[in-house]
C-alpha cells in the first residue's frame, strides 16, 4: 500500500524520496506492534506512533517540526487509504 501511495504522489508531483523513509518506518512500526493490515489501525496505534516521534524529539534525534512533518506524512498516507477504501476513517485525523 505504501508503494502504491508513493507512486501516486510521484505522479502528482509529490516528494517520493522525502516521504519514503518515513512511511517505511511507519510500516515497520505497524509490524512491530502487530498491525498486519492498514485496516486494523486505530487511533491508539497512531497515538503510540506520535509518542515515539515525541521520544525521538526529546532524545534530540529529530526537531519538533520534523516530528510534526513525519506525522503529517502518515496522516496523508492514511487519508489516501480512506479514499482507496482500505479504511473507513483516518485514525490519524485530529
């Protein structure tokens, strides 16, 4: 699903190279947390992902603005999944 989204973003002029590592990290996060299908994601999973980004910020690995950008990339991907009927609602929508 991530690959298909990135291909669509590339067609639309999006920055595939910028988003790819972030979405790959999110896919790994999902696997590590037992989420095998995008349809299984819920708001608790996204809250946990946000907390991991916050920890990276606190540890000085990324800037706060970078954490916000990364979460926005994931939110945009999940909006794509809603449009593609893989999700009913976006669990990252606030």
